C-alpha cells in the first residue's frame, strides 16, 4: 500500500507550476485594460481549480498507462506508483478519473455562468489528458505531447482564464499564452530528453526520441527564450511588461544542465527549475499588465 506521501509524489507536485502559471498569466491579461469591477474573481478561482485538477489527473493517468505498458519498468525520474508496484493500476486509474471529475464539475459551473460551448472545450481537454498515454494509440507515444501541452496549458488555459473572467480575449492574452505555453512545453521536452534511452527501448517515440539528443537541447533553448521575446512584445501594451525580463536568470538556471550536457538524473533539476522560471515570469508579467 502506498503511503500518503507516496501518493503526493505520484501526483508530481513539481508540475503544478504548469497549472498555476497559465491562470496567473490569464488573470494579468484580463486585468489589463479592464476595470476591477468587470473582473470575476470567483471564476478565476474555478479556472485554477480546473487547471490543477487536470494536471494532477493527467499525471495519475500517465502513471497508470505507462505502468501497465511497462514503460516505467526502468524509471529514471520521480516515483511512479504503478511502475514501482506501490499502488494497484485500478487505484491509480480511479485517482485520475476523480481528478478529471473535479475538473469537469468546476468547468461545468464556469460554462453555465459564461458560455455553453466551454463544455465542448472541457471535454476535449479531458480527452486530451487521458489519451496522451492512454488508449490503443496514445499521441504522447507518437511525438505530439509538446503540442498538446502548448495547446492545453498555454493557449486554452491562459485565454480561457481571460475569457471567463472578463468575457473577452485579445492579443495581450495571446502573447501571454505563447510565453507560458512555450515554457510549459519545455518542461516536457527536458523530461523526455532525460528519458530518451528508456523511451526508445520501450517504444515510446516522443519528440525527443525523434529529434535526438542534440536537437532536443536546441529546442529546449528556443522554448525558454520565447517568454523573454513575449515580454518585448507585451511592452507595446505597457512598458511595465519589460519586468518579465527579470526571469532571465531563472531561465538560464533551468538551461544550465541541458547546456552543459547533463544526462539522465542530472537533468532532473532542470525540470523543477523550468517550472519555477515559468511561474516567476507569469507572476511578474501578470502584475505588470494589471498595473499597466
């Protein structure tokens, strides 16, 4: 039986910045050019609940699907419940769907209060979370994981937060979504860079496996540079957005293990550093946009 601490590890708390950062950035984009009276704080809280529920759900779903396929038999990274034998596949699968259910309920409330078609987007998000590694032909095993992360935890999460809280989206929200989505994808890129040998052996053909070690490191660098470029773009809306550039040292710290050729477990610190850099950029950018 897995302990409570092991279940928490299985939820992969280091990935939570991927859920929090897009909502924070979406709030900043929503507050830019809007009055505080027009902003709905309770909808922002529900948007955060949806995002956090989905990322924990997808982590448990990946744990289950990779575990039953045997992909995690030679695990290098954080604890996996099924692969390690600490929890039964059924219990981990149930945990995933409980999280999806919580996200669905919160999303349904948002849809009822905002726009009915959000139900369709929510359904696509949950399906995307499950079929990343679940089902007969998981798209995560075909190299589409980074595209999904950019879409769901970048474009959908940021612009969705902006829309439900103010009833509009604009280019400011899009720039925030690109910045957050790029770094969120970078978290998966460095994770898959670490796992290239074991993924290739188990038949999990991620984008990193397709690109190879050297080109994956270049992709990671490009993704980390994207939010800094978006800070320059957002300066058109308000010069305050340039404070986003102070995230550069955090991004450089995240890049260092990749730049210096670290392999396997040596890349694990970069995963956490990338998440912290993403959250840092989102917070300072959101404050800047709100002040602007």
